[in-house]
C-alpha cells in the first residue's frame, strides 16, 4: 500500500514524523469551475492534488487540503457577476455564466487567505511550500513569492517553469480543459474524464476551452508524460533545496 500523505488523514504523531523527516507542505490551489462538459468542476485541484500525492510519496512531506476559492478576471453586467471563462464567451451580446463555476474571491481576500494558510503551515513547522493549481492563483504566488517567503519564513515554489523555459504542451496545467489538462486528468483520475460528453461533430468547438482540442490531442500517454516530466523535475529541485537547508 502507498504511504498516506494527506495532512487531514494523519495522526499528530505521524504528521510530526513526516515533517521532521521532510518539512515540505504541498498546497493544491483549486476552483469549482467549468472545465468543459467532459471534466469535473474540481479539475484544478484534482490535478495538483493527484500530482502532489505522487510527489510527496517520492520526496516526503504532506499534502494540504485544497483551496476552492481563487482570484480571476471579473465583469459586472446588469447586476450579474461574470468571471474567469464566463468573460471569454462572446457568442451572445454579453458573457455567459458557465454552469457550476463558484469560486471567485477578490485579489485582496485571496491574499489574506494565502497569508493565513502560510502562517499556519509555518506554525506547524514546515519550511518549504509547493503551491499549484488554478492559473490566476499560481500567478499570485509567483508574483508575490519574495514577499511571501520573507513574511512567513518559508521557501515557496509552484510547478510551473520560468516563462522563458515553458513548453506549453508539456507544462503542468497550461491550458483550460483542453488537451493538456484533459490528458493530466486521464493520467491521474481516468474515471472522472468523460470524453463522450464532448461534441461528436469535429466542426463544433467545445464551449469554454483554451488550447488544443482534447478530442484529437488528449491521451493518457500524453498525461503520463507530463506528470512524469514534472515529478522528476520537482523531485530534483526539492532534493537540492533540502540539501541546502540541511547540509
């Protein structure tokens, strides 16, 4: 059986043992957001959580419960809120409220949430945090990394490579419900992917997807490749950081 790494499922003694051996906490940054008709609403955190479980079992550390609130683009039209992918649907005179999306918080509130989480993680004795998931949430972590590290006494990473290094087809969660995210879900949560819910007519573009068409470009093999590339890469990064912290 695989070793348990989910924080909420550990007893205090087991948690403390894992923390002492490897003081890394993994934070899935999620949403409850439309990810096409074929993927679950929690796809953002399901991908990062599934990846973090594998990474924690390799490197050590524990996986925190996922967040489902996050920042995003927002428009207010006729007393209705539209955010994220809602705002990009321009087939009608105004944006479209996509079914199931229920996650938006203002940037300032998200900043307070992240501060509260990092404060508690540091209080629990962790030294390194790897946070990843929803794109705008990742961007907040990246843009504020030096300040967050200094304020909380932590070393913080996301899974994204630097902008000049990114290879979109194999980046981790680099599109929206298209070939990249669909393939990752096929790899990590195959029972939750429902390709038969996508339009059969290849001339009909699936609603609210950004990236390569998953009907022609997504596969379990592609997902496995993405996952393995970043497992190997993050394992190397984290082992190097641990060696620097504890020479």
